[in-house]
C-alpha cells in the first residue's frame, strides 16, 4: 500500500463516518496527509485529520479519531489503528500491504515518483542567462545545476517546461567586449572598462583566423563584435551541454528592440492605466504595487530605459502562452524581485502566481583549506570547466543543487573529489552501485525477480519496514520539491534513503550465506533491492546525476 493509497483509504473511511453520524462531508479536505512517525513504535504512518476537521464538524477530535480507527480496522492492509494524544491517528500496515510497494516501484520503473500535480501547466523557466562576454562563472554554474534540476522536477510533476536562456546582446557590455577583443588583436592593453583574461586573446586570435582582414576593415570593432560574440556564445553553449544542460529557447534581447516588442509593451501598460509622463519621459507607476520607486520606461531623449526591455520580455513570455514565468537571478539582482513583480501587476497579472523570482546566493570554492579566488583563463572568476575538471560533472551538479539557493555555499574541492562516504554524492551513488551489484550476484546464484515467488508478507524485519516507508515517501518529496522550487530536497531525501538502505543491507541478506537454502524471502528481498535502485536512479536523474552500476 502506497502512502497515496493509504491517504485515499482514510478519506473514504472519513466520508463513511461522516455519513453514518450525520456530519457535513464538506468539512473534509480533498486529500488526507499521512506522515511517517519519528518513533517506529507509533506505527508505520500517522495522520492528524481528526484534529484538522473535528472543530468545523462540531465534534471532539479524539472521538472523531476513535470513529476513524474503528472504520479503518476493516480496511484491507491496515493491521492496526490507534488513537494518540488529543486526536492523532497512528496506523500500522500489515506486512503484505506494505511490502506490495516494492513490486509497485519495480513495475513503475522510471515513472515512479512522477505525479500530475502540475498537470500540463505551461512554465517558462529562465536560468543562467550569463552575458556572452566570458566563460560561465561559478555563480552561473550554480544556476545551471539548480535550474536544470528544477526543470526536471517540474516536468516530473506534470508541467510543460520551456528552458530558456536570455541572450544579453543589447547594451554597453557587448561594446566593451568588442573593444577588448580589438585591443587584444592589436596587441594593445585591455581598455580600462574592458574584459581581461586569457580567453579574450584566444577569441581575438580566432576572429583573425576566420576574418584575416578584420583589422583593415572599415569598422573593425563591428567585425570583432559580430564574430566574437558568436564564438563566445558557442563556447558557453558547449560548456553547458557538457554539463548536461540543454535549452529549448535562446532568446535574443536585441530582438525585443528590433521587433517593436518594446513599443507594444508600453502600449499595453498604458492601456492598463499605469503609464504617466513627467519631465519629458514616460514612466511606469510601479509604486502602486510595492516597488520602492516608479520606473522610467522611455527616457526624455526617446530611448528605451532598462525596464522597457524587462517589460517587453515578460509580456512576450505571456503572449507565448506561459502561465508561470520563473526567473532565476544572481545574488546581485535582489533589487529586481519587487520590480519584476510590480511590472507583472502593472500588466494586469497576479504577481503571486504568474511571475516567480528566485535569487541564488554566492558559491565559494575551497582547495587545500584555502579559498580559490580566480581563474587564469577568465581573469577574475572561476569557470564551469575548472570546477568540472576538479571534481567532475556529477559531483559538481550534486554539490550545487544540494543546498537551498538562499544559502551561500562553500564547496571543498578536496572533499567532493574524494571516493568516500563523507562525500555526499559518492555516498548516494554507492547505493546505486551496491544495489546493481546485488542484482548481478543474485542472478549468479539463481535469484531473479520471480512474480510467483514474490511474498510481500515475508518482509517483516524492522529494517524492511523502514526501507519500504522511505521508498514510499519519494513521490511526495518530488511533488513538494517541485511546488516549493527546491531541488535540494531531493538530495536530502536521497542521503537519508542511502543510510536506510545500508542499514537494511547489513541485516537483511538477499543472497544466503554459504550453503544456506535460497527461500522466497531471499527472492522477495531482491524486489526490495531493485525498488531501492529504481528510486535512487530516479532521484539522481532529477538532479542530472548518473546512477552507476559499478564504482
């Protein structure tokens, strides 16, 4: 019996109790929450539904819990229902009902953990979006890992997700980049406001290789801009692809200004009544919706202000049919949160629903106990390639996704490169490898997934109950992580599951010792072992991390 099945059984029992006692069934929730008690002696699951609804229904919570316990006593799979405290209900499943979960997980395979909680909801997820003026730095790498994991979580919950990269090709930073390339090609010092680092010289040399007459052209800076930006962005794309991150859309900022999207955005905001004019400029009254000041959208000289691009981009996303637009921004963009929310409200949208802004905090790297401060190639920052070279893609993605984005994180390169259980990704991946080894070794002695020999009622050991309970929580963890936009919940779950599996492995053998006879218990335990590998592989897959069969 899965937690969802148990939840449905409790709700059905509650409806029966309410009908029998003349209570209003509208007081019942749409779904009942069940949780694993911290103390195994309190049963396999617990619910506080009686405490939630008793007052509204006009009855004493403990009385309602007692009626529910009586009703559940006759439900298949429920061995015992006890009332605790003021109205908590503790439930113990019989071994057969709980053990059936192993078969359900193995049968579902890669689909186990997926839900329809966000069924067909169209979400635009914009992340990384680093300026195409240098390699992806460590802050962008964090968003690459977290953003891609979040996309996988949202898709696992039924949403239709578009991964989008906002290509900042409009503005002064591109001009500075082009001037830096031109200076490098001429052998001149980097401009005072330009970009440094070995990569500038590398790209400048490649521009000259492709355009030998670039320096003699009528506008050499434009040649270096046109070719250099494409070269830099190709490198960024390749780095992300090697990191396991693919985007569905690369949206060019410049297109907003070339297509008339900015003018259309101003017209739309004017229709909603939030545009006013002052000092020869056109303003957006964002203070009506919590912004700290109103924002100029068209300057007095007729040029579009920065917020004009933000407005045009948001409205373009909504026009493309996205119900929710998620922005993943760096730590230096905290001030954008209320501005973007106000902008959405000015457009007539719900800023608590249609737009969501996540701010990622900084990442610090440590090597040999000392901070890693800068890259020779990039000049001022550590790049994605350097992190991957140090600890690999799997460890990089796991380390960056393992903590809440609200926290600054320190990544100890020595720790994350270590092949030991104090390395969190190794600890989890070792379960993937160990479960695969058990499958291979079991096959060698003739133990396979035999439906006729699957006897869930034999899984009575306390370690088996704990492991089944942990496996049953996976769908709920996935749904919660997606709803809260918190991929780190998957990592925490996997690490807890790994500990639960290792304790089961130490006490519950799949393969008999020596000349011991192979029994149906051994064959049934293989199902539990395979179920664990399925969940670990599915969980690691949500983080973009591999589930190795050997280590």
